C-alpha cells in the first residue's frame, strides 16, 4: 500500500474539501469510466462518499464468492473474505490473524465502518456481510489496508498519534484541512494549530460539475532584476566614473540588494538582483567619435568585453573580462559586486569622443539584441566592424549580449552627460551616408520593449562639455517610451520618469540607488499572470519558494504519454477590482492590472472546471500560477507565485 510520505502524494487543502468531496460521492460501479489518464494511483487515495465521511466511499459491493460463513479466527470475517494471503507478512494468514494489516486495530473493528450505510459494510449481520473499504481502493478493505481512508496518514498513526481513532475521518484534528494535505505539507494532522502555509490553494473539480472560483492575493514587488550599468566613458566623464568606483561596494550593491528602510522614500530590497557593467562612447570615425588616426585608440561604440592588465587585440599579458550579468558575492554577510563587474568598473577610464551626442542608443541595442550588428559607413577596428552573437559568451537561453535572464526584469542604469545620437532629437541623428548600419531610435525602443527593459537615467552635470539638460530630455523620452515610470503621490498623484535632475559628479551613486529605490517601491508595472503545469525533476526549486523540491509529475495522459497538462482545468485568471482608496493601479481589463504602483497586493480570481478527466481513482494535479509583466518578467518573488492543487475525485456513474 502507499504510505504517508509516498512520493506521489500531493498537497491540497481548504475548508470545503470534505463537503465538496462528500457532495460528489456516488454509488454504483463504473466499468468503463472513459478516463484519458492512465489507470494508476495518482496520489492520495480515492474519493467520493456520503456526507461527513471525508474520503470514505460507499461504493462497496457484497463479495459474491463468500458462500461459506466459516470464520477460523473468530474475527467476524469469513475465511472466504479474508482469503489465503498474509497481508502483514508475519507468517500468519489473514484468516487466522486477528490484525491482518498489523495497524493495531483488530480486524473485527475495521470490518465495520459506522459511517457507511447499512449493507455497504457499515452494519454487519454475519461473517459473509460486506466489510468496510472506506476509500474503495485497490489495497483492499480496511482490515487489509493501513490507510483506510486514503488520506496519506497510516491508520496506526491516526489511531495513536492523535489520541483517538480517526482512521476513517480524513481530518483527524478537525481543523478543516484534510490529513492528506497536512501529511504532504509537513504540518501535523493531529494538531489544529499546525497548518500548511498554502492550504487554501486548491480546487475540487469532479468531472462535469461546473466551474469553481477562488481568489488569490499576490505581491507585485520587484524581487528579481538584471541591473546593467551602461556608463558613458567619453573624456568629460572621469569624475562621475570615479564616484561609481568608490561607491560600488560600499553603497550601490548593498543598497540594491538589502534596501534602505531609513531612506526618504524607503528603498525596497531587490534580493534577486544580478549586476553587470559596460561602457559606450561613439562610432569610431569623425566627426562623431575618435578614430585610430595618428595612433589614437578608436572609440568603442559599446564595450562589454574588457582587457584587464593587457595590451593589444589579443590582450597580451592580461585577462579578458566580460561585464555580463552575474550574481553578487556574499562577503561574510555583506554583499559586494561580482568580481567581473568590479574589475570592469575599476578599469573604466574616460577618453575619446568627438561631437556632443554619444552612442547610448546603439550600445543599448547591442546589449539587448545579439543579432549581427555591422557599421558600414567608415573604418572600424574591432571585429572588422561587425558585432556578432559570439561577442557575448552567454549560456543558452540567456538574452542579448550581456546575458539577461529570461523572466527577470532588465534594468539599464544609464550614466551619461551626453544626448543620444539616433535619439528623440532628430537633429542629432547620424548621417546615414557616414554611419550606415546604425540603428534608428524606433529600432532601439522596439528592441528594449521586446524584452521588457527599463532605464534608470542619471544625467550628469560634468562641466566638461556635456549637456546634462539635453541628456535628461533624451533620457525622459526613452523612459516614457519604455514604461520606465514611477508614481509620485504628491499633488494628487502623477506618473514620473525614472530620470533625475542633472546630477553633480560626486552624487552619481546617491542618485543611482535613489532611482532604483523609486523603481522598486513606486515603479509602475503592468501585472498579469501565467499558468503552467507543475512538473519537477527533484532537488531543484520548482515552486519558486527558494528551496529545493522533491520530484513530482502529474499523472500520465495516455493521449500524449506525458504528464497531464493541469492548465486544461483552469479556464481563466482575472483581476479583481480593488476597494482600496486610492487604487493601487490605474485600470484593469480581463487579464491585466495596468500601472500597478510599486510593491502592492493585488487579487486575481481563478476559475477552474473539469470537462476532461474521469479518473478511476482520486487524482491530484498541480499547476503553477505566477504574476508577471506582460513581457514575462516575474514579480513578487516568493509572494508572486503559487502552486494550485486540482483535486479530481474518482469518477463513478450515479445510480439512483
């Protein structure tokens, strides 16, 4: 038989499980239930039953083979019923064993289940009377089954562990969470104060009984992000670069990861942030940027691969370091920048440049889009003018040239004192005859929106020829077009771009953490959901709670020979209008909250229905529901993801 910790048992729960299961209990055998799930124990016993009987099933038929009432051991059960087997393997056959399943409960007692109606094993008049099979499963009647009610807790535990006999009740501590739930979730089925944390995340969906609805609350905060520092390294930027270097480990990284509750406004933590860094200047030919004429080092339009301590194209004597996104380092309890990012930031030196505007838009396009990128308008030394997908050594599945992680919010921290070439100001566009192959502003915006990238703009007042006011204007336009906005509650509330006023060189780090705090705490996100079928290979975090999970697969669908797709039972997930004042969002439609203001709680209503499965045994499926942006970026961290348990009782034809 299946024990309480069997790997295929599944978690479910909630106050109305017993009533729902009871409401759909039926009598009468179904010789051809028409299921499209393979005939296997799907985890958790079988379902159905009369009112107040938990998982008890009344579908017990008299044993037609019981023709002789002889009862050798005097336990009131005929030898014909007990058979020749030895259930507990103790060497004594069941017909001579007063406790055939060795659960501490005499066979005579287990043969009678007072919760079952007369004639169905509840009241017995002679040794050939039907015996109780409370869960009607293949493990046999109660006296041969050490989990009589199929709730995942062995009878001997329920008899002694809870201080009373509740082996056929389904909810031993009467806390309205069935024992199967508590056993699988690791809470105590005998202690009403011990409850699983997600006991309400379930639906009971018998076949063809109509839709069921439940509401679930989610957090919408940014708990995971890929933050890439895109730094202008043209000649006027050295003081600003030095401020970032000096503050990287002492202020920037710790504040991003841990937050700062004492800041005004408070800065929420983004504990799942990865960090990357790169630089940009301009295209490497006059009049826009510095060429290699006269032995000069030509401008790099975008640099994510750096030669540290070496010289030449092959970095002789040094090390090539990628600035791609990496996890911060825990340095004795204090987070510091990843080694590659620290090396990159410390290596940045301001030089080069030509005219006023620089190539920020071209650099961001190359960062988010790894397709080949070629300049054709002039001589370029790096890679013969072609930036190819090989320029980023990203693992398969990561995005762009800087290795953005799918499902994490991409954020550019753009630090510059220059307006954009090919930006919102048309007069600053490259001459296509001189700079063929550069990307138009609309191309850049489209590429950033395709991965849901946002910007935090830090225009720097360097006093070295830059134009911080013009830089801010361009950054505001890009922030607006990419939805990089936050909610400012002053003056009745308004949406503002995540771009600060022109900043002095020595305040760059302060503005970086302040703006990221506004993004995390008050940033506007559109919030929708994604539902997937839960499947876990084991020893990995499959449910998003930060800890490894055991192996689990939904029952096999015999149409595909793959685990059944539990999302087939979920009809819709719809936003629920808030009654809060002010509203935590701007508007809603059938699937999405728009303009959710920072880390708020929102509610979705999930509708489930089963017109697909007619299982022969109680079947428990799992689906995964998460909140995210429409572009697929996860929100809310562990509070933004839930496992939904779909409980499908055994299907039987009703016999009236």
